[in-house]
């Protein structure tokens, strides 16, 4: 399984605007959570697993929310 790694930056594009790129840098992690800075705020997110890779949703859980995976 691919895991989110500390110190690495992950990016994805918005589903609504292809020019909008969402980037997060993993600052700290535990077995179930990661801490990142999003829009200037430090936040902690629970890690999910899909298709044998970890993911987080840095802008929240809604239908068109961007998903940052360890594959990105």
C-alpha cells in the first residue's frame, strides 16, 4: 500500500476548475492521522484508504471535494 510520507508535498486539481491546484505538505503523521497546513491553517485529518493508497480530503467532505492521494 502507498502511504502519505512526512515532508512530501502532494497535489491534485479541483474537479470544477482545472487551473486550480490544491497542494498539501505532510508535516506530521501517526498511524491514523496526518497534520498539514491548508490555506495557512494547520489541520489534522484522518487517513482513508482506497485502491491500495492512503488519501485525505483537505477541504472537507462534500460531493466535489478534492482528494489528495499517495499516488498524486
